[in-house]
């Protein structure tokens, strides 16, 4: 958070060089991807998916089953 605030104020380079990363670069990126996926799957709504499945016409089912 401090780095983001410093960067917005144009002081990010100075702060970044004085801060040691909490973990290796690879682990930081894995954590970012995992966090994004967590929120993507948390918002997955099976109720509306099922409602769509029940209301699709046979033509629409055939059209979308090839995607």
C-alpha cells in the first residue's frame, strides 16, 4: 500500500529501492494470479446459469454447445 501511495506521488522509485520484497518474484505473481482467480470463482453464480440453461431454445443449445 505504501508503494502504491508513493508511486502516485511520484516517489515510487525511491521507496521501492529501500523496500525488500516480502517473497521472491515468482511467488508474488503466483499470489496475484491466485487472488484474481479466487475473486473470479467467488462471483460465479450457478443460479443464473441454470436459469439460462432451462430457457435456451434447442437451436440456441446447439449453437452454444459448439463453442
